[in-house]
């Protein structure tokens, strides 16, 4: 049982099943690939709200490739998590700047996009330390060097009882992505890599489940990724000898 603002909750009733290892892991990297409706983003949001309130020296940085996509994704999920725990009145969410503050302590949740990298690397917290980072839709980060830059920004000494950790959540559309080789094809005690899917989401109704059953029947390749969370290529022809790279439009124009 947990006590949030003198209200008592049974944590498994709030979070649901399928994420026990995720919830308890304290290594450097938690990497979760999953299907649609697999609860990966909602569970991550719940974990951060719960633990920011539990650890008064902690702060969180939330990253997506494009800043403008944060308000309707991670920002909204974290507000939802506050509501699910019944602690809306203890948090202040603002749009300008886009951030959240835990009012009893002043701890912060910061939101940044990789389209403005200087703002990512220049965050200084007022209280405690910046110990946690959540990279949502990490598949969108095509350059491993960009991830390395983010990884290096979580540094410095943590107060006793805290730990530095980066959480990546994403849909695994392509097995050639650098995330697979770095986090799923290795064995490292500092990495938790896991796959989740809609089957662990006990809050889906029958109509939701039928969407996946139709997908399984009509588009089995897409079902492997969007339904089961497996690595793959969903649509189009399958080419094996290729890789994804960043490019500048002017470079392509000058190839003629």
C-alpha cells in the first residue's frame, strides 16, 4: 500500500501487470519496445510521478526528437498519471515554459526536443540533481551520436539513495535501428531491455482487442510489430542491405 496525500492506494491496482521488472530496476538503462496499447508510456509516466514524490532530490528530463510533439504525448501522460494517483493539486503543469513542478518541494520535470540541442545540454536544476531522463519514441532518434550526447548530460554525483537512469520507450518498426544492437543484442547488468504488447493491458475492452485480431488476420507483418512488439519492417518491400542515416536536403539536391 502507498500513501499519497493521506490517500491509500494499492500500487498494482494503479499500474496493472506486466511491468514488475521495469518498476524495480535501478540500472543505467531501461529500454522498452512495445506494441500499441502496451501501457509502456502510461506506466513510465506513473513511475516518474510516483518516484519523484518519493525521492525529494530527484528531477526528470523528458526528451522527444521534436519539441512540439511533447505537449500531446509525455506532458499529457504525466498529467494523466497525477490524476490517476489523485495528486493533481500537488503538481503545477505550465505551457510556457513547458514543465511541471512538484509544489511541496520544487522538484521539476523538464521537457526538451532534439531540434534545439543547446537547450538539452544546458539544464541546471534548482533543487537536488537531474538524475532521470525519459526518451519517448526513441526510435525517432536516428543518430546514435545524438543519444550519446543525451547520455552524457546525465552526470555528476547523486545524493544518497538516488541513481542515474535513462528510460527509452518506442515502437520497434525496424530491426536495423541502432537501439537493437546497443541494448537488445548484448548482455549487461546495467541494461534492462524488454518487450511488451497489448496482451498485458488489462484495461482494453473487447472492441480494442478486436482491432488487433483484425490486424493479425489481415496484416500479419504489421501485427508482429504493432500488435506483439517484435522487431520488423511493417510495410513495403523488405531490403536487407541498407542502413538509416541523417541527411541534409541540400546534400540530396547537389547529387545531380
